């Protein structure tokens, strides 16, 4: 089932009635969602004062767009504000939960609005999970102006979205929110007595807020969730180191085993070895292990580095890579990971030669292009 909401103008959270939304039951991160562009923390490159996108939104001039960025950076919030500033209906579907029938239903509702002279902002979360047929369904409606399409994705749109869809949208890249901006969002939540935690009169030092911001890793939603949990555990209204120790004990870093971050990090590991930087190499190895990558996959990739990048300059690297791979299989985790760490450091500090790699590629191309040549008589 798709999730959806209709939004034409700001609605008071205290409005009476049977269907008033129970704000008190919403998570803190949802309650503190910005209601105006000026409340957004971070993303000043896009929505800062006098920026083109902000001027367009404040003037009610909309365009279809794809918002690219990590979780918690403000993609959904920006989509909501687009609809609010344009006085348009807001319809949201999730590509994880919805199929083509849900897309057609949303588009049919937008057609009704269009016929009545009203605009519809259609927000598609995780749009990269839709296949080509599902993505193509939006095209004629975008062209006719029936919908203002806003897609949100954490992946590289050039790889995951149809070129036809991208040609009809502007791509806006959102960045992870900085620690200082996250601290500002936390302080706003602590001071806000209507939507935030102001009524609790919590005592939180700057150091504690900094620790929460660091643990959030660029994700405002995660930071507010951590603050809310800490508030529930606070002893006498004080969020101290003991409380934070419980809340932050199992924090994780951003990683996606199947997504762009995975390929970015394995590329960083490879380039660190290739550029002879052992510190960077062992760092990226640990980042990938921390993210849950199969250590045997890393052993295989490092064996390739030994053959392809170190090559003839240090033939022992090949043997060491196989030994480290075998050692991990025998010891397992965590002891076997030390063998992988020693290997990646050795590969990074070893001299490099791709002569054999280049010679093989050229000889292979010559075989493919030269046909069935006879063996020379000599």
C-alpha cells in the first residue's frame, strides 16, 4: 500500500476535530520536520539565502527534480516544502512498497486535480527501486505538467534512473549534514516547547550534543532519534555521559552492501593501495569490514591488487595475498582480519608495476583483431 498525504497550506497541529493528527505520538524527528525553508539545517548550497532553488520555490516556480543524497539529509522535507510553497497537493508513494497500480492511481488523482486547475507534487521515495516500465509511466504526465515530479534516491541517478526521466528533471545533490548544523537542530529541538522537548527542561552540555552529532554521521533524523532516546533515559533531567554511553553504544556508520557507497569505498581502498598510502588503505579496509563486507571478498580483491598493481615489481606480494586469504579462512574473525590488515599495508608500501597487466591486455587485443595468423617459419 502506498503512503500518502495531501498538503495545500500549513495546518495547525492543535486544530480540533476527530481527525486531528496526534502530534504527541509522532517521533521527535517527525515533529521537528522544518515547516519553512529557513528552518532547514545544512544544504545552504541549495536553499541558502539568495540561492536559485530557494528563490524559485519562494516565487512558486516549480520544476520536476531528482533529489540525491544520503538518509536524513532532508530529501523528504524539501519535497514537502516544494508543495507547501507552491500551494499544491502533495502525494507520496514509496518505490519499496508500491507497484504500477499504485503509480497509476496517484497519476489518476493528479489528472483530476489538473482538470480542476490545481497542481500536484508527486514525491517518489527510493525512486531507483522502480524498474524501467514503472519509471516510464511518469513521463507523459511530467511533459504535460500534470505532476511536478520529485524523486528521492540514495544512489547515483545516472546508473539507476532512465535517461528519459532524467532529461525531464533537474538533479539536485544533497550532502550529509555537518556536525555543527546537526548540533543546531538538536538545540532547536531542546528549546521548542510545542513540537520539541522544551517542556522537559533537559540539561545537555555542548560536549554531549557534539557526541550525538558525531554518532548521527550526517543524518539529522538519526540525531533527533538519539536525543529522544537519551531524553527518555535521562536521570533527573540531565543527559550526561552515562546516559549517552547507553544510547550510543551500538552506533553504526553509513554503508550499503549493494549500493553506491559500497563501490565508492572499494574504489577508495584500491586507489589507496595504488597510490602507496598505507594509512588510507588500512582505514578503508576497516571501514568496509565495519560495514559488514565479507572479508573473503576483500581478500580476493587484494589478491587482484597484488597481481595487477604490484605485479612484477614485487612478486612476493602475490604469494602473501594468497597466504593472507588462507589465514583468514583458517582463523576466521576477528583474528583473521589482522592478516588482511597486514596484507593491505604491505601492498600499499610495495613498489608498483602494471607492466605485465598492460602487456597481457595488448596481446589479447592483438589476438582478437589479428585473426588466425600462421606461426612464423623462423
